[in-house]
C-alpha cells in the first residue's frame, strides 16, 4: 500500500466546495456553527476566499478531487486574547482520512502561508491536534475556554 495521495489548494480556487465545508463546520463545531449557534459558516468561508491575504482557507483533496480536509488562516480565533495572530483555525480532516498525514500537511502549508504573508509567528487553539503541533515545534503557551470547554493555545515562531 502506497502513501495516500492528496493535494492542497486554496478555497478561492474551489468555491464549489463551500457547501460541503459548511456542513463539516456545523457537524464538527455544533455549539458555534450548528442550529442555534452564533456562527455563520457560509459567511466565514466566503470571507476566506483569498490567496494573498488573511483570512484564507485551504482544502485538501483526494485523488478524485473530493475534499478530505480543510484549515484556515485567520486574524483571530478562540484564544486570540493570548497573542496577536495570525491564527491557524478550522483544522478538520474527514474521519475516514485521519491518520494519513493530511492534518500535518495542512498545518505545514498554513505555516508557510503565514510566513509568506509576512508573519513572524502563528497561533492556534485546539483540543485535539496537540501531538501534530508539538511534532512541528509549536509550543503550548496556555489555555483558554471555548464553547466545548478548556482548550490549549499554541504558538510557533516562523522567521529565523
């Protein structure tokens, strides 16, 4: 069995995928994007249709051009009181594709994008991706509260 085949593209180049991502967001972050939540996934994704400015969103696609993961680079996120962005946000891989390196590739690509856009550091908050971040030299810098409870906040210095 070979390595999984996937590519990462800007959501700006794949806007037809937004309805799928809206459903993903509502399922993954129901307290915010689900029924009765204060978030608007469609508006948030539409705002991320950028290639050369924050916010931007990336989509991982399998060999059949089906979405298997996504992540965004935003100016703030849950935990933004900890540091001035940009923030890696909305990291999500479909359950069937987890453990195949897609989340790690999305994190690496957003680190690159943040540096390309002139940032010297990047932040994120997560309840599930700590091992990926630690392997990529992110440092845990604190905790914050989310609608689902306490989550860890991380920072990575980008420029040498």
